[in-house]
C-alpha cells in the first residue's frame, strides 16, 4: 500500500474527575472501583466542547504539523458515537473550520468505539485508489455514562485526526485486517441519552474474541510475531482489558504502556486507539513497527500493521501539542461541576 499517515493531531480536554469523587456521591468505594477498572481519572469536556470542537482541534493540529494546504483534502470522515446532531454531519463543520475546499466528500461514521478506525480504512482506500490526494480520518467521542452506572467511572472525552496521503508518509500501512460479528454487547437506541451494556458479556464474547482474533489474523497475514513489534495499541475500555489481551497475545508490558492512556484519561471510545497510536507516534523513530487493534461493540475489530518511515526524522511533531502534554494538563473538578458540564442537570427550559 502506497497510502499512509502523512500527519496526525490529537486533542484531550483538560478537565478531570477521579473515581473517588464519583463514588462519594453514590455511596461506593470509588477508589476501589477505579482500581478494579485500572482508572485513576477520566477526562471531561467543558460545557462548550463536543465531538465537533474536539475533531476540529485534532484536525487543525494535524495540519499544523503537515504544512499541507487544506484545499488539497478530498475527504473528511469523522467516526464517533457522540455526534452532536442526529441529522447534520460533524464532518462538514470540520471541513469548513479547517478551510477545506467544497469539492470533496464528507461523512460521519458510527460503529461504537471503532468508528474512527473504520473512517481511517475508508480514507486509506480512497487515497490508495487515486480518487483523492489527501484525506482526513477522525476518531472522537464525548462518551456517555448514566449517573450511578459503572460506565460513569470510565466514559471520557478526546480524539485524534489522521491526514492520509502518498507523499511524505511518516507511517506506512503494511496491511489491514477486520473481524466482525453480530454480538450485541453494548447499545443505545435512538433518543436514549445513555447506553445499555451486557455487563460481563462485554468482555469474553465481545472484546476479547474480536481483539484477539483480529490481532492474531493480522500477524498471520503479515507473517509476524509479537516480538517483531516495538509497540502495540489495543482498544482500552478500561486499564485491565488491554493488558490482559496483550499478555494473551504474547506482548510484553513495555510494548503496550506508551499507547495505554485509559488509566489517566478514561475510555475515549472512538478516540481510544487513534489517541493511543498518536502517543506512540509522538515518541517513535524510523523503523519502529506498531500493531494497532480497535474494538467496537456490536461488534468488530480493525487491525493495522504500521511501520514508521525515515520521513519521521523531518516531521515537526512539536508544531502541535504532544499527547503526553495534554494528558499532564489536568484540572480536577468535583461531581457537581461534572454533572453540570455533562448536562446531567439542567436549568429549567434548557
């Protein structure tokens, strides 16, 4: 494949809440709950942030690093399960905000937490076929968790954008593999504010079956073994699932840790693997090989075999904030501010 990653950008809101703060309200041991999930804190969008603003910031950061004229972008696809509008695309607003030309294609994607990697696959296909010169794929979410639900300890916010092209490729896509089944482990019907989930059913028949299968099939396709990779990025609904999956696959903890952000910022849903991969690209060097595997309930996984190219030596990462810098930029708030910011309580008439 000639198409690959030309640039990338990320965005993580600075507000955070700790599990202990959530537990105090619901009469639970929040610290123990957080420890059980492997989560120390989660990110929260401010009242004026949503998937559109997060996507715009991530896309702008990708463009800052690339030096590419946004008028050359031929497609923008945004994957999320938190699109602000049921009818009106996120991607058209992003296109206008980054000053892309109107002679392009734009669409929103949904597939639970793997909507962002699904968007990336499609943009790669358009660029590889020659239909467009550059395309942008975004994975972003402001994920939902009902008050008192276990999801409230993990559902967070953030996203990343990937600029795809054939010139000045900093990360080559060696291959892709997807594994998909009808596994109803997690869902939210139209009009419902919060999702429902199948409890432990989300683990074994859903997450682990799809992530492990996609990873194994990807390595089988590429003729590789875990030791052939410098880094592995796995979907991270909590801090424990990806560690367990990596161990089952034969990866060492140090191959996983750089891209494992959930312990510090929670589960960013469609932004999870794109953000984890961004964290790895922030510190990677030419020749580094990465295995990235997403997961979306419903259910499916997309796997990518990636090699960092010599172009990374000339790539100006410092033109935009690094993921580590955004993770460290923490402002902790209490539960009252949290429910206000997430609009779980509203003034009359709102």
